[in-house]
């Protein structure tokens, strides 16, 4: 059967007719794949007829718009004809703002909003984790080389571990603030769970251990404390609110922390740390491959935020994070894939985007490459994820760990103990190679030359639709 020629003029005429004519069109806009129309009277639109027009790939309604899917390149031809038929100006949608807003709406489920709050609790702590991790790592390297010891090492060790000294207090304050409570009450609740005096309290014939509940106990107690505080303030008379509300919160949550949250947190923290370490140590390359290959899909959905408390617990309990190097391989796979795309694509705009985003990708900022290059192309996103599994498998097999979080890509080497740096580099190169080879030798549809990538700004986070 002969291929039907794409006739933009006929398509535009039919769309206008089925939209109720020129008088029913309020505004015209377009993006990389869609003609976006705002109509005055939606009842005049024959949606089924529009879907059946030869050359139209689909029709959706979002944000008060009729979005007619035409595909890259074709939409440019149709919008030109449609503008001529209606004698109306056409606006090009700000892709970056649009995609961010759509992604925000998509990720606004209760569970994802909860994870976003968890992420916001830990983000302010990242500079401390990075700085302390670098100092501690350098101190260990210098000690192993015999260049420092004694008091000099003790000073650097003290500084390198300082973020953990009052970490629970900071987490408690951030948790209370994020869930609508008073930061000072959150800090006080966390102080209960961290106080040296816990060792003098006997519950079930067993002395409590300070900070044994870990980060999890603090998160649970301070979240409930913030919710209790908000409820009490709604019913408490203003004259006694300042005195009674914080007193009740501290008493109720404080006692609950000793009898419930502390042992629960201890149980969950110990088992969570054990599970993660066991999966990596016993699963080796299988676990590493799966974790690295699935990390970027988690980033897309926002579910990666759930891993931050896990990493913090690992650092708190053992001083080492086995997850961080594995997850960093996901970004390395994207880099390899984008190099392959750069060599194969005929789209000049896409080449420019890749050239702009690769340097920051090497530094661990992978969103521009993911949202601006591999995701819009489809298959290269999958090959990039699969390619990263080679690096993830290797670093897991070699037990590569970091002494902190907050860094990725090549800068993460600063947080890797000296003896494992070479293995981290090998893993990174394997992820580069895996992403490159799988993408280069897999058939995928290139963006037609002259059609822009969905990134007006290479550093914008944009989701393909």
C-alpha cells in the first residue's frame, strides 16, 4: 500500500472545521509534538472526528486546552497552515515551564508529597555530609600513607564526624518544620531520643541505648509531634496555648518515644541496615545491576527520595554507604548513551544540547541529559539504564562505599576511601561503555534535523509527554 502523503493544509482545514470554525478558536499554541488550541465553546468540538483525521496521532485535553498530537516536524507544518486559515498569531509553549508544571502535577499524589517532605528534611544537611565526608576521607588517606597520626588525625576525625554529633537534633527540627510544627519542639523530641540519660532508663528490664532508634525513630516521633501540636493549637485557648501545648506535646511524644518509637526505630534501623548490606554483600553484581538500572526511573517518579533516610542510616551505623556508588552509576550510563547519540544524531540542536549538558553530567548532575536527551528519544533512556548496570554490578562486587552523600559522578571520588577509588573509576568506565555500546548498536528513531529537542535551556528539567 502506498504511503499517504502528509498534507498539512488538509489536516488544518479539517481540524478547524471540527473545532467549530474560526470563531470558536480563542488562542493557538504549539510544542514539539502538539497543536494546542483553546476554544470558546467546547460543545462545538467534534473530538472523535478530529481523532480520525488522517495524520492526527491523538487528542487529549489538559489545562483547558485541546492538544492535538501530530508528532515532531509535522506540528510545525500544521501550525503554519492553521495560523494562515485563522489569521491568528501563534504562541510557542515554554516547554521548560510546561513540563515542570505537568511533572509537578503528576507527582502530587499523597505518597509522593510525603516523600518530597522527607527529601526536604535531609536536603539542608547535604553540605554538612559533603564537607565532613571529604575531610574524613582525606584524613583516612593521609593516615594510611603515614603522613599524619595521633592528635592531627584526631582533629580531622573529629571534624569529619561532626555532622553526626547533632544530626538527630537537626533532623528533628527540619521534620517538625516540614510537617507544620515548631522546629524547637522537633529538636527537643529528637533530643529525648539522643540524650545520654537514656542509658539510665530501664524498660522491659533493659537499659535504653542513646540514639539506638536512629534516624527512623526521630522521623516518626517528630512527625507525630508536629501533627499533635497542630491539632492542639486548633482547640487550645489562646491564653494558655503557649504554656500548655508544648508541654503536652513533649510529655505525650516524650513518653511515647521511650516506650514505642525508640524500640521501634531501633528494630527498623537495625533491620534496614542489615537488609541493605546483606542484599549488596550477598547479591553482589546482581543487586548492584538492578539498583543502578532502576534508579533513574525512580528519579522520574520522585520515589528516589525514599533512599535518602536509608543512606543516612547506613552512614550513622557504619560510617559507610554502599548504596551511593551503585546509584552513581546510573548517571554514568546516561553519559555513555549521550555520547553515542551525539555521534549518531543528525539533529544539530540535539548535538548542542548534549555538548552543553555533558560537562555537568560528568559532575553528577544528570537531569539535563535524562530529561533533555534520552527520555525524549525513548529507547536510549532504556539502553542508558541497562548500560549503567555494568558499572553498578562491578562496584557492588568490589564493595565500593562512600563516606558521605550529596555527591555523584566524578566528584564522588572525594568521598570514596583511597583503596576503593580505582574500583569506582573502573565501575564508572564500565557504565560509560555499557551505555555507549547499547545505545550505539540499538536502533532508535532520531529527531528529524531542524526539530528542536524539548530543551530550550539545556539545564531545564523537562519530561517527555
